[in-house]
C-alpha cells in the first residue's frame, strides 16, 4: 500500500509543495502563508503566486484522488 502511494507521501508537505511548484524553500512558503517575511515585514502572495498555489493544491488533490481510486 505504501508503495502505491509513494508519490503522495512526499507531497503532503508544505516544504515539498514549495520546492515542487514554486522552486522555493519551505520557509519561503511558510512566510507567505503567515503573511510575514523573514525580516518580519508584511508579505502576501502575488496574483501569479496565487494561481500557482491554486494549481498546486488542485494537482495534489487530483493525485490523492487517483491514489484513492487505485485502492481495491
């Protein structure tokens, strides 16, 4: 079962999501999610980053659905 879901085991991680979809570090994404950058200044996702995040979460959901559908 674990091998069947190996693609998901790595991806259910904000750090992996940051690297895979943004090419950034996990701390970069955590800062964006918190709304405060590494220098304690306010930050937010740009419109382009919001689109990437939406696509990343949709892709992750699709991958989870495929894994679930493969369980018999």
